[in-house]
C-alpha cells in the first residue's frame, strides 16, 4: 500500500486552505465504483465502464500544519502568527468521459484536446519549477465499438495526469511561496531583532563608555543565546512556515530577553554611575569643605600667632622674659575610613565643626595671651619709665653733685679765690680829743683799686674830707693744691680830691698832705687851707714786690704799701697796709642719692596653638561592574524547495474501420489500464470499496481530531 497525504483543516481569513499529512491509504471519491490506473497498458487494452462522479460544488479545502497539536504546540505572542500558504490546485478541466455514442473521430478529437490541455498545464508547471518528465506515448487503437469506453479510459487517465500536474504546480507554488515567506519573515525578524538588539547594545556601549569615563571599571561579557531552533531541513509548505514561525518566536523571545537584559544592565550601570558620580561629588565637596575650613582656620591661627609674635618681640624688647610654648590640639575626629556619600559629608561636617571650634578656641587663647602680654608689658614699661625717670633724676642729681664737687675740687686745687683788705693806721694823738681825726682805706677785691679817706678837723668841725685813689697791683697763682702764691707787685696813685664842708676856723690853716712809698720816697703832696674843694691827678706808681704763699683759709701778713702824712694842727702819720686771705675752701665730698630699685622684669609664657586638621575623606571605591552583550544565534535558513516531480505520458489514438458488434459488453470490466492487484478481478470492486471506506473514516477522524484541538 502506498503512502498518501492526509490534509487538516486550517482557516486563513475567510478562506480554507489545505495542507497534506502522510497517511496510509488511497484517496477515493465518494460513490466511485471505477478507479483509473496511473498508466495505460500498451497491450491488451480493455474497455472500462465508468460511472461519472458528481462532486459537491462546496468542496472543502484543507491546510497543512507541521506542528502536532498534541505535542509540539508553542505558546507565542499574538503579534507573531504562523503564516499560511494554500496548496489547493484548480480542478482539472480535462473531461473524464466523452459520451456514450462518440465516434472515433470525436474520440480522437476529444483526446487530442485533452492532451493539449495536459501539455499546456505541464508547460505552466514547468515554468513554475515543477520537474516534468514525459513518458513514452501509448498507442491506443479504438473502433466504433470501444471508442466511447477507450476514450473514457484515456480521458480519465489524462484527467488524473492533468490533476497531478495542477496539484504539483499548486504545491510547487505553495512551497515556493512558503520559502519566500519564511525567508522574508526570517529576514524581517532578524533585521528588526538585530536592530532592536543593536539599539540596546548601542545604548549599553554608550553607558559603558560613560561609566568608564566616570572611572568605573566595566567588564563586558558576550552572552550567546543558543535557541533550540527546529531543523528546517527538507521542510516545505506550511510545515516550513510553522517551523519558521516557531523559530522566529524563539528568536524574537531571545531578542526580547537580550534587549531586556541589556536595558537592565544599561539602567543598572547608569544608576551605578550616577551613584558613583554622586559619591565622587560628595567626596569632592567634603574635601573642598575641609580644605576651605582648614585654609581659613590656618589663616586665622597664623594671623593670631603673627599678632602674638609681634607682641612677644615688643615685650622682649621692653625687657620682659617671654617664653613661647606650642600647644597642639587634636580634636576627637570621626574616622572617615570607608565612608562615602552622605555618611562622608555628615562625618566631615562633624569633624569640621570640631576643627572650627578648636581653631576659634586657639585664636581666642592666643589673643588672650596677647592681651595679657600687652597689659603686662604696659605695666612693666610704666614701672621702667618711672624707674628710669627716678634714676635719671638721681643720676642727674648725683652727676650735678659730682660735677659740682669736681668743679669745686678743681676750683679748690687751682683756685685763686681770695679777699683783699687794706688798713690805714695812724700813730698820733689825733685819734682822740678835740682834734680827733680818722683815716681808713677800702679796696675793690676784683680790680684792686682802693680808696683812702681821711677827715679835716679844725677843732670845731670836720671842715672837709680828703680822698686818695689808686690801685694795688697783685698777682695770685694757684699752686695746684689749694695753696696760693700772692705777689704784691706795685701800687698806683690815681688822684687826690679834697672836698670842703666848712670854713676853716683854725688860726693855723697851713694844711699839707704827703704820700710816700715804703722807701720814703714822696709820691704826692699837696698844700691848702682847707677852705677850697679841689682835685689833683697823681698818676704815679710805686714798686712793692712782696710775695707770700698762703694756704687755704690763711691770711697773708699785713704788708705796708704806703706811708701817708696829714700835717696840720696835729700831724697825723699813718701807714696804709694790705693783706690777702686765701679763701679757697676744700670741697666736701658729696653724699650721693641712692638709686631707685629697678623693677624686676616679669616672666610670661604664651602659647602658639596648633590645631590638627581633620583627615581628608577617602576617594570612593571604584565600582567594578559586569554587563552582558547578548548575541542571538541566527535562525537556520529555509531550504529552497525541491522541485515537484510529475511524469506525464500521452496517447496516440489510432482509429479503425467501422465493424459490426458481435457481443454485448459486460457491465463491469477490468480495464487493462487499471493497476493489477493479483487478485480475482471479480473481487476488485469489493476491495476498493473497503479501502475507500477506510480512507473516508481516516479523513473524518482527522477532521474530528483537528476540530477538537481547535476547541
């Protein structure tokens, strides 16, 4: 028994299409009592009586499915539907009968026309790609008696051949269409899928580049998606379409999974990059805040330290004993190891708050030390100023005392200080009684000029006064030890002046006045009566040349320098003498004033405050990311459909002369062109009927089963 195809029902839109499924059996038409053979025997052709079969105009078309509804169905997205292709051929237009009263000519003409149709359809099939082979031509001889039956047999065979050609053409076209559709759908799906995957991969690549530029280490793996595609080898028609649809669904799902995977990696990487950038920004901000605070803190401390150092220098210059110590302040900062993001910012803010407070405290401490030092220095400077003022006053007083002493000592040692005195002594009785008279002398201590005065007494009145003027020349030389050597060198007489006060009432008016040097030489004399005032210039010098050495506070001996006689009633003889006293006084050593107590320089200690700066934050750990680039294995290509093969053969109808019929033909005969079954020909109809029944049951069963699956 040969394998034939069983068809299942599928609907494409409003059309039913057919597809074949191999089953065992022979397809027969309902109510068929005659079966035509594939070939017509060249010999012993026998007439076959046929019965026309009326086919229902509402012929059911079937569609093939390569997916078993019970085991191989694949759940897919509604967007991907299995394409369908129709392999239903047009019914052959070759008649199967020529009529019951056909002539030989009519029979031949009918057969020739039928063969032309077969040849035309075969040519069309060949152009459609069907492999058409032409068998040997069979000679069929007809006569008037068998023209109808033989023609019917030939026509029936040609009809079957023509139908086979049309079926092959339809199947070839359906296979080609299925191949083109499958190839196009694969190409479109691959193009779209690869575009979708390329877009996702491009986005992923861009994000990888962005992330790597941001410093993230990205490991890129390639993940091959290997789908268990259905093998398309040898598949054609709807089987090919269904298998390709199955593969496309797997491919699209793999693409969709790949796109989802790459998009998820892209989003994850973008999120990781954003987080890392934020961590870097937070790290930069934390360190920038730290650097700004430390810079300001160091500046504040340096300024305070500079001001303090200037004051220390000032105080040291003022004499204070100032020592400088360093106070190092290390606040209890939070450990920043491993901190990132907001945790780092919060910890840094905490540390900077401690740092700023420590700096403020350090600045305040240094300023307080500076203020204390300023006050202490000012107080000490006042004490020093007071001391120095007092010391200056004492020093000046002592210096003055010393200078005065030294000057006095120098004056004493080299001094020529002295006092000079002149005395006039008389040796007459006129110093008492009625004619009492006087004579005295005075001397200018600086110039040595002297004045000698005496009176004139007439016994009643002092009638006048006489004045002798002159100068004693002396030289005093210091001996360098306070003693002096005094030399009275000479005496000069300037003038003598008499001034009358009363008339002279004495009888004796013979008045004369004489001046002699120590040797008795008269230097001057004048005679008068005492009643007239007069003045006489003398201008004479008398040498004395007397030298004395006198000690301090010692007076030289009385040295006579002149002898004066005032002669009248009573002569008054006298001597004018002089003496010099050394008035040098040895100075007394001064008692110096005590120096004031010098103020003790205060000691002070100031502190340079150093604040340990907080550590910088650690750079965030560089993330290491892994992403996958998905590649989807290509779907297998559809095999180009093999050409359908159909063999045709033709008949050469030979006419015979008309002969008389001698026998009545049997109702049913076995034609020589029918296939031999090696069974009793009388049982052939029964066997064929049984096979047709089985085939009908099988077809019905197939349709019923499909119906159930679709339900």
